[in-house]
């Protein structure tokens, strides 16, 4: 199937892209890797009149280390981040998560920021960004602003990006060497979007009790969820299997799971709990040096 007719605009700077968004209004959309947008156009789920290509903007494909994290520019492709020495060293959860995103061919074209800006509730990366407290930089005609990942998602495919704005970069905070991290998901086949999944980062103190816990869930509701009840429950406790089970149950408290052809709300809640326990357990094992990072 072919997409409906559209005008192609190649932006040579962020200012150019933002001006084109302003000029063409509601009909304009940023084109990054095209791996979500073009299929949606082919299926007539989106009918933009103007596509603003940002992939040739100089320096927008950077994957660069900053004192306390790694910054991924809006044109950096999944595969570039997955293979980046900086990303693996500073924030190894990111390349680990990327291995679960789609297939290699799609990862060669799709971008990390495009994935995050698309806001699919079944995507892995938004849950990674939420667990890590990543920071989005958004540019518009009135300048730049920064939005934390926990305030970026509002609902399915709904984000803090305004109609004449674009994400220019996302900063993922560094994961300390002593921390354990994990992502796991249930998908019907490898490379498909997850039915549901979970992400965790755990740091332990010298006595083996949890000093810092981050847990997020994806595929359960209309947006990625930060499981703060689970995090609070874990803090200060020795993470025994029983404690981890209880934390995973707490992660699902008050969550209204969605349902679709892949599963009922109860089924999703069960998968969410099982995968929350699995990622916390793996992160704890890694924080204890029990598994290769
Ligand atoms: C068969 C298949 C399987 C897939 N499986 C998965 C999967 O398992 N997990 C997963 O997470 N993804 C999956 N994807 C989606 C893939 O990861 C996409 O690459 C990604 O979601 C979108 O990135 P993109 O760069 O291709 O964005 P595009 O398709 O170019 O854009 C997507 C949307 O985001 C907007 N956008 C893009 N960049 C910006 C920006 N910088 N600022 C503001 N708005 C922007 C666009 O306007 C558009 O609305 C799959 C795709 C396919 C085709």
C-alpha cells in the first residue's frame, strides 16, 4: 500500500524544522526514521500534508557522554545507540532494551527519539525513560524547554510535545556501576510489540538492603507507568524472594489495565506482576554481582 499524497520538506536545522511546523500547522509532521509514521500513512491512520525530514540536520544524530548521563540526539537511530560504546558504558539498560525493539532492519532506520515521541504504550523505550528519569529537550518557535519523562506521557500516543514543537534530544542519566538493572517483556513473537513488560534499576547498601529502587511498567495501560508503591515498599528492605513478590504485587495496585485482542485486563495484570518480579529479581542479582551486566 502507498501513502496518501504529501509534500516532503528537508530541514537543514532545528530552526528550519520548527519554522516548517509553524508554517504548515496541523498537517505537518516530523519525519524521523519513518518506521511508525509511514506504516500509519499506508494504513490511512495518519494523513499529514507535509513531512519535515529531520535526519539530515547536522549533529542531530549525536550519542554523547555528559558528566552524568548520555545524550541521544533526535536523528540517532536505534542501531547507532545499541552499538554505541558510550551508551553501553554509561547507561547499559538502553542498549539492552533496544534489542527488544522490533527487528534489526527496523532498528537501522528508526530513531530513539522518534520512538519516544511516538508514545506507543507498548513500546519499551518510554518505560526505560520513565524508570531512569530521563530528560526530554523540546524545541519550538519560542525556544527550548526541558520536560522530565514522568511528565512527558499523557495517554496513548499523547505527549508533552506541542503542535509546532519537536524533541531535539533525550538525556538518559548514568546507571552507577554498583546498580543492577533489567528489562523483560512478554511478546507473542520476538520483535513484536510487547503485550506487557517491566523495567527496574536497583541499588543496594553495604548491608544488602535496597537503597534506591526504580520500577516501571509498559503495555498495561495507556502510557508507561512508574510503580512508586513498589519502589517505596522495597526501600530499606533486604530483597528476599518474598519481598520481591510483595513489591511486584504493590506495583499493580490501583492500575487499571487495558484489554484488547491480546489479553483481558486480568491477564495483563498477571503478566505485569510476573514481569515486575522478574526484573526486580534480575536487577537485585546484578547489583549483588551475581550475573554479568
Ligand atoms: C514491524 C514493526 C515492528 C515494531 N516493533 C516495535 C517494538 O517492538 N517496540 C517498539 O518500541 N517499536 C517498534 N516498532 C516501531 C519502531 O521502533 C519505530 O522506529 C519507532 O516507533 C518510531 O521511530 P521513527 O524514528 O521511525 O519515527 P517516525 O516513524 O518517523 O515518527 C513516529 C512519530 O513520531 C513523530 N516524531 C518523530 N521524531 C520526532 C521528534 N524528534 N520530535 C517530535 N515528534 C517526532 C513523528 O511525527 C510521528 O508522529 C516497530 C515498527 C515496525 C514497522
